[in-house]
């Protein structure tokens, strides 16, 4: 722990710490050159903690490319100037930290000293994959500090958060992110958030970063445009926007321009997710694909199902029926479709907004195939970028028209893309967010997003006023999800004062708001008084308004189709009511009580891929919890040699998180009833479980939480009751890393 030395001034102590931090972390001449340039820009007394700044030069070619044609003589000077331009030198000292994880090693006394010295803090985090999420380890820091966080990465867009000393509860945040579930600082429940999302369930613009395209666009502006306004140094503002374009549309546009019309021969069929109205695959999928293959023999027909639906019967039927056809292809790369879209002639969908992504990126019209009786929220927009048909003969006519017309709708699509907020133009997107944040939104845009009839109990004007005022998204206390118009009562302000609004989504039947409650730790969650107060408020509101509001939001990407949603909801509500009754009666609430059905670590990952996850932060929390639990167990039980039962995706994940190194367990064997030839843990070949010699094995560890009961039973059947069989997932408090989501219904 760092302590002030006696007879030393605060400034001398801080300077000494500065030297210590730099000495411990600075280990390359290149980094020192960068730090020297940065340090010279800041007032004396600045603290710079530079553990990984040098990585910035290597991770993104945009730095080198931009610096090469600019006024800077070398990348070090450019990098230093760019980081330095984010800060306005002032009387306040600046602590530049490249990774928020470092705060976990700073003592309370040091933080108190920084607080009294009135520091501004810049945390600059550049990462990829799981580490792409900036997860502050020391939450109390934000109670004291002026705080600015900039995160740029391959999964997350540029985003800013800030607050002034002692005012975090009123801090305003704008996050621009590819997923509402990949958020940082989620444990701070009173931070207002506004998300601008554009996807299957959202019709607000969305921006996310690719590995190459975003930085150059991000840096196109003059350096001064990245300078923080004077008001942000120690003062709170409602908004400050860093320019950022939509790389996905830009990528599609670039691929599209590389190929001439004559070289494009692909027709795409991209249905929405199966739980949406108008889902075409089940009812029309085979007929549409068969007719396209018959009528367009010179074209490649690509079927791109929604990732959630790869294993649905109708998708498997299509794959089996057409897989041998020379012109048919099924596309199952969820995140890597820019090239596919850029090289296609048209795209057919039902109600998925991926059609808009295709059209705005490629400047080619798309087609919506929807039964005539299906009403869709965006019907009034279709003519701007697409056609709508409701039968296969009309579909074939429309496809023929598009395929045989090189410039069809091109001028109209170009105008729509460049003049709307959903374009790939940086200025347009930035201006959209500024308009929203400052209350100067265009009428046409708000009408596009929010149909007046579906604002329950409030007018469109009430909603827009609430959204656009400086008080931010916390004013959405009256929003709820309802497909039945009988629910009119607004949510009580007391609830939304304590619950984070994850994101707002507009559907054909109404508006929904997804709410989350966060806990300081797994152990503290059941006893968390704040949680129980919120929970009681929700229950009271439910009883008074006859409004069922406690529905656990199961992950749409991994929906359990075998259990009806109503049954899942009933189970969850019963569990929550049980917790509530225990608290009221003074009984002890244990972690087991709080485990909700339908969530497993398996849900974090794409099917058959151990690293592809839409929930990197959740998976990171899972790995930390799991390794800590196993480490404690092995130290206590003195278990030396173990075998993992199960040789699949989870086993590969356990290898990836360095399970053996972190826990101290010596993995000797991998057992499986149907072992494959691939090797695990530096060359261990899986063995058939019933033939394996386990005489030297102290314990068997179940590798997956998905089939834990089946694996436990199988191990006991094979090896008897006397062998130690460890289920590390038992009693795992899943909400630690998955969160509790309450869906208003």
C-alpha cells in the first residue's frame, strides 16, 4: 500500500509516485519516446502509467497510414499528439492510464491523494476480443474523480463517459455500441445511458467497429475536433460526441465498388430470426429457394439464416435438400458478411432490417417478402430502399427487374443514404446524435422510430421531450413493453431511479424497455437492501396496476424453444416471489435461491466455436469465477492429478482461459464417450471414457455446465461413487456475470 512519506509535500510524494510508476512499467525505448512527448504536453506533476501504450502502434494500421500522409515525422509523435489533443492542459494535474485494470493495484490512500489534488483522469483502452471491454476494477474511484473513458476496439465503437467529482449519480453517458449487452460500468446503477442501436430489434442507428475501417474514419477530422470542450474539465455536460462512422456500411460499399455490375451474380435470401412476425423460412423457404434456383440458373443463390436458427428443423431441411445443388450456398458466418453483401445483386428478407443494411451499403434495392396480412412497423419506409411482395410470382418478377437493371434505384438510394442519419457519412451520424442529445431532432426521424399510437399512456411529444431533455434517458419511466393495449399505467419513477435502462426498442405492438439490476458481488446480492427495495417496488406496482412486470429476459440468441415462454416466465416469477417472501419473513436467502433457469456459460458462445462470443465481458467474469472456485477447492482438498470429462467446446474454452495454470491442477487425461482426434492442453489426446485407466487420477472434473447432470451420472456409472467427481458449476451464481434482466411486459 502506498503511503505519504513524512515531511514530504503532497507534490513531492506524487512526483515520486510518478517516477515509480514510469520506472516499473516503461520497458522499451519506443514507449519512452512516446511518453516523453506526451509528458511535455501536460502540466508538471502529471502521473503517467504506461504499461501497454506501445501496443497502440501495432494494433491498428490506421495509425501508420494516417501518420504517413500527415504532418508528423514519425508514429510516436503522431500518437502522442493525438492522445494529447484529447486533453486541454489546465491547472489540474492529469493521470494518463492506458488500462483501467491498473486501478485494482492502487490503494485507497493514493486515490484519496489524487482526489484532493483534483486530478482529471484519462483512461485509454485499446483491445481486441474479451479484453476489448473496459472494466474498471475499483468502482469507488468514480466517487472521487473527474473521469473520462475512451474505448476504441474491434467489438465496441468509440464511446465516452464522464463525470465530475462526487457527482457520478448524475453523470450522463452516451454509449455507441454494437450490443446492449456489452456495456461497461454496469455496476453503477444510477448512471443515465442512451444507446443508439440499429439492428433486428431496434430501429435507432447503431455503430460498431471493425478491425481496420473505423480508425481512419475516426481520424479524418482536424485534430482540434477531438479536443474536449473547456466545460468538461471538472464540469458535467449532457453530451459530447466523438465523430464516428458506421464501418459496416462503409465496408459493404467498398466491396460493392470493387465489383462491376456484370461481375455480380449473387442473390441473397436472409430471413429474420424465427420469433418475428412474417418469418418466411418455415412457410415459404423451400418454395422461394427452389423457384430462384430454377429461374436464375446463372446466378448463385445464397441462403443466410439468422445465427440463432441454424439448428431449427426448417433450416436443416433446406440445407439437406439443396446442398448438392451447384448454385446453392448456405452462409453461416454471423459477423463476416460485408463482402457477401457488397458483391450481391439483391437481398430478399421478411422483416429483417438487414435489408436496409444491404441497400444502404451496396446502393442496390432489396425485397421484402411478407404475407399481405402482416403489418410491419417500417411499411412506410420500404419504398425508400426496397420493394414489398407477398407471393412468389411477384417475387420472381421483382428479382428479374433488379437483376436486369444495373442502376435501378441507385440515385434514390444514394440520396437516402447520404441525407439520413443511417448513412455511412461521419458528419451525418454525429449530427444525428448531437440533435438527439441537444433536443434538435428532426421530425421525420422521430416519426420513423416512434409511431404515435404505440406510446402507452403518453403522447409522442411527451416521449420526445423526455428523451431529449438534459435529464437523459432516465425520463423513460413511462415506457413499457405491451402487445396488448390495456396496460396504460407508467412505471413508477422510484423504480427507474434505481434500475438501469439497458435499451429501448420499438416493435409493431408497442415499446419495450429492458431493465437490469446489478449487484456489488455474488455473495452480497441476496442481502443487497437496494435490490430488495427495488424488487418490492416492482411487486407493489404490479399488484396495484394489475400489470405483470417480472419476466426474466432469456437471451434471444439462445432461446429455449422446447419450453414455452409462459412456462419459463411462471417459473422465474415464482422464484422471485419466493425470494421476496423469504426476505419479508426474515429467512436466510442463499445463492441457490437466486439462480434462474435458462442461462449457462454455453449461452455466451456461438455454436461449435469456443471463442466466438457476443458476450465477451460475461465470459470473462465466468472464467474469473470458475478459476477462483477450482483453485480454492484444489488447495483445500490437496487434489493433484485430474481428468476432465468431456472433450468439446467447453474443454477448449477451459484451455484458453489457462485453467491449469490459474488453478494449480495437473490435467492428466481428457475423457469422452465419443472422443475426437484433436488434442487439448498441450498435446493431451481424448480417450474413450469406458476404456481409460484412471488409477492415477485423484479427481474427475466436469468440463461443461450444459450437460452437468448427464456427465455426473455417467461418471458415477463408469467410475463408482468413491471417485471424487467435481462439478465446478454447481451453485454457480450466474447473475454474477450474466446480470438480472427484467423485461417489462
